[in-house]
C-alpha cells in the first residue's frame, strides 16, 4: 500500500457499506498513524460552493457601490448601476437559506458519527450481493458473495492469535482507535481550512480594484503630505481587508446558529435564522464602512472598528489555534515496526501507540511477538 493518507468522503451510509469498511480495514492495518485518515462530509463541497457563490455576489455588489461616484455620473447611470447591485443582493438572500439548511443537516449527520464508530460492527455492514440474495435483481444471474471475499481479506490483514476473531479485532480498532481520534480532530465544527480557502477566493480577485483605487487617490492635483497620504492608504487597505474578517466571522456565527437548535434541520429554521446571520455579519462590515464615510481622509479612527472585528475573530477561532499548537507539541509516538510478507510482497505493518492526555482505550495497545504470529494486539 503506497498511499500515505486516506481521505474519506463520508456520508451517514459510509460505515454501513461493506466495501467501505474494507477500505478502512486495509488502511488501518498498514498505516503507521491514525492521523493519516481524514474524514470529510460530502455535503461540505456543496456548502462551500454555495457559500462562494453567495460571497462573490455580495462582493460584486459591494465593489459596484464603492466604485460609483455620484458627482461624476448622471442619474441614469446610477439608476442602471442599482440593477446589478439589487440582483446580487437578491441572489445572496436566496442562497443563504440554502447554505443554512445544508449546514444544519450536515451538523446533524456529523453528530451521529461518534455513535456510528462506537457501535461499529463489520458483520452488520451491507453489500449488494447479500441484499439481493446473491442474484442479480435484473438478470437473475448468481452473484459471488462479496462478504466472504472481504472477510477473507480482513483475516489476512489482521494476524490474530489462534482462536481469536480477526473481525472482532477490526471492530475494536474502529471503535477504540479510530473513533475517538477522528472525533477529537473533526468534532462538530465546520472544516476551517476549506472555509478559509473560500474566504480568500471571494475577495482576492478584487485586489486589482484596490490597487487602481489607491493609484487614482494619489492625485497630483489634490496633493497630500506624507502622513496624510500614508493614513489614506491605510484606510483603503483596511477597507479591502475588512471583508475577509466579516466572512470569517460569518462562518463561525453561522456554525453556532446551525447548532443552536440541538442539531435539528428544517427549511423553516434555515429561513428564520438567515436574517439574524445577515444582521450579525452586516454589523461587522458596516461599522467600519460608516466610520470611513463619516471621517476625513487623514483620520485613523477606522482602525478601531477594524481591530474590534479582528479581536472578535481571534476569539472565535481560538480553538483552532489551540488545536494547531496541541498537534505540534503532542505528536503521537509510533510503535516499533515489524515486517511480514504476503502473496503481494512485503508490507510494513505498524501499530500506532497514541499518547494522549485523555484516558482512552487506545493507550492500552501493545505489540508483542508470539511464535509465528508477527503482530498481535492485546488489551
């Protein structure tokens, strides 16, 4: 097995499907570190796609508005400008309930993941052949039993002592080794890494607008001294960076709103919480915009609302910083490796001896050599 990492595109059916459990079994038997398995709900992709569309629409409307100069254009132009702005805002208002519905549904499903792992039994996993009594539902042709093939594969992968049940050992690995570690990494929070990518992608394309705005502001016909010019550039920089902070805030606030109703999802709830999310995010954005419009070009007062939102974001993402620090300072120590050969060739089999502060069952895993058995597990 050459793969160094396994990405599981998870849905509630994943651990109930026989061949999916076999994938996990193969990787667990040959992987050195449980951290090499990442579980990502499949709904994350759709949520990120809709969120990106929502924020792109809002950013287009925003930059159209700040680009308009009422003194330089006639009323016909300004009236025409309002059409795309209103259209983008309406599009965003339609997308937000959809994002909320998918987010609440995903949180509800993820909340069931620990129970799935704690009660996992490979014998209860379903497969196509057994579900159809080993006959093809359309042609009636006899089907080879996949369950027998998978069980034989797991028996080869997990070298158990004579008389031990290799399937039960695999169940124990999933329940006590994979389960707690996956949930400690995944929790019930939205994947931050992918959310940051969406935030960056939604505003970075408009950096050209920021550069042009700064260049036009340095007008030789309206000269500013060195300090005033530096302050004005700072104000424009804050205006460009502020949407990043508001988008980061929106992700954590929306996540909190998704969990607010005890991990229940419905279309009605998703519509009802949309105005609250919109107002909360708008307050973080409009606060600095209002200060920018009400203060002169050489005023540094916009720094205050900017740093207020920045500190708020740092507080909301404090758990992410703690998690990164913890991973860097408490990496799991790998157990000594043993070698074995099979029909496919030599494969490196390692058991991950996880050192964790919490008293979980995986701390009890030991590796021993017992005659012809190269690797066994005991509790």
